[in-house]
């Protein structure tokens, strides 16, 4: 089968797995996932799925919350079906389990030599830990989802906190995703809405990818973009029923999140689902860690970040740029001043940020001048992309319709931290987004200050 813009709407989620698919972008797409089971009572099929995939012993990984929500039931199913397993539960951890070296180390230690699959029962953090450890051990991972809270179920990336720095690792996606809609629909509503808010972030992520295609010649696939847009539409169309915990609507949300992860795996990067809004989220997550504050759900932060990134696009669309001034400012870049800012805002992680910047030469004057030239040559096209992004007011309206937080202050991010994120979040990843474009044009600081004033007015 060949993927085209014409046939995307008619495909089921299982049509994307088990084989290499030709695509009209010219690049074949595949994902090593073998099973997707999202239906009522899906947990009862856990042992069956594991046997069908050839496994003989699982390391069942959960935390105190997910063990109560689903883990105990999974264990009962495995015992009933005489499937061998070992239990690894983070019982001593608080609600906000951190995917750090200690958490990964505990799973490594518990993985006996005869374990051939990591069976994670949970969502974002446990999914990332399971994928990372299984990849390092050279075995497979399977996820039993407890909430439709994020879009990384089918992705080939794992986000861990290493030395307080949010770090992404290339791993292998789970061989199977099991989502029992009876359980998913009863997840805490903030988690369900966090997953829905994560989908909202695609409004700016897709625009960021398009910008980098125009400016840097980055690979771009219209078909995977269409897949993500399909997920957005499905989730937007179902929000009222999602709030009512309707199992079918929750199934649509879960499949939308999985489909977004498949899109990421197809192109080998997280571009279809992650851009400037995720950079803001990562920055805030790190600041909360520095301050020893309780974490905010990833999707919730992404939704709030999207209200800011779409506002940046609005300002960009209305801007007149002095390209000569942008080149002059680029030539006056002060490495010492930039280093001091990184050290101020990234604290104990600054050394790693600086090392990465030296490695990828992100402050290269030659590269910056090349990008400015490309921006100038394609300015009308770039403004058109910016003009097509949903306005910030619309994003806020969408979030409010789901009773989701729509401003940083609602989750304890004050105006200063929001502004600092606009200024500095681009350093988290060497990925070109609207934040990098505004920095190239010398507009990032003034736009950050403007949005800061707007946030203070809204407070």
C-alpha cells in the first residue's frame, strides 16, 4: 500500500503497522510496532498479546498509582494465563515520578537475565523508562496505557531527566500498545485533558516544521502532516464527549495520540508533534525541578505553551523586518553574554547546554547569516505560514472549552518564568522553530517582553 493525501482519511490505525509503506513524499515509512489493541476489556488480552509476540517472561513496571489503576489487574491476568512475570513497582515514589537515572537504574537491576520484555503499565514517564531500559537491554517493550495523557506511546524517542536536564534518547517504539477504554475513560480527568492539550500543541509544531523546511531545507512529509491533522480534528470533534468520559470518544483520543506517535516514528524525528511549544514545556519542567516543585502534566504545559507560540506567530505575521539590522545584530553576537545567560537560567544544567552548543555550533555566524538570507528570500512564504497558524485567542478558547488551563499563571508559572522561557527555551534542543527564527531576526527579546506585558494584563 502507498500512503497518499487522498487515502489517509480512509485508513484504520492498524493499517499503519506491520510492514513498510511507500509514501508519496518518496521516503518509505515503517514502524516496528506489531499490535495496537484499544477497546473495552483490552487488558484481558495482555497475556495473549505477549504470547503472540513470542515473549516468555515480562518485567511488569508500574508506580503506586498505576498499580492501583491497572497494574494489579494486569498481574492477575498474567497469573490466570500462567504467563511468567516479575513485578517492579515504584511504591516509594511520590505522585510525580521522575524519569531520572535512579528510576532507570531500578528497572535495570530488576530485569533478570530471562526477562525478554519490559511491560510498562502507565503513561508518559513509565512509557519513556520502559522504552529506554528495554532498548539498552536489547529486548522489547510493551505498554499498557492507564490514561490517554500524551502522544509518545508509539514514538521512537524517550525523554529522561539526566542531571536535571531534559534529554531525548533515540530508542525503539513499543512492540504493542494496549489501551483498555474501560480503564482509560476512568483516568483522572486532568490526565485525559492533558492528552487532549498535547494534541493542541501540533498547531505550532507543524508550522515550526514547515519553517525549517523553507529556511533549512529540512525533510518534510505532507502525508505525515495530514496524519497529525487528522488526529487534531478527531480530538477537537470529540471534546464534549471526552469530558463526559464517553468510552468511544476516549478511544478516539487514545488512537489520535497513538497515530501522532506513529507519524513521528515514520519520519524518524519528533517534528510532526513537537516544536517550540514543547521547548517551552521542557524549560518550565526543568525550572520546577530546580525549585523542587511538584511537576505539572506535560500535556497541560504544552497546551499553555501553544497559546504563547501561536501568539509569537501572530506577531511575526504582522511584522516588518529590517534584514540589514538583523545581520548587524548577528555580527555583534556576544558569546560571553550568551554564556552568562545560559548559566543564569539553566543553573546546574548549564554546562551540558554549553557543551551541546559547542558540539552543534548553534551560534555559528556563518549559519545564522545563511538563515537570515533564506528568511529574506522567502519572507512572503514565511509570513503566509505564520498567518495560517490558529490565533492565540482561538487556542485559549479551545482550551477553555475543555476546562483546561489556558495561561501560565493557572499552573504556577509566573509571568517572569513565561518570558524567560520565550527567551531561553530554544537552547533546550538544537531544533529550528519560531523561537530560533525570531532570534535570527533580532525580534525574540522584544516579542518576549510584549507577551510578558500581555500576560500581566490578563492576570
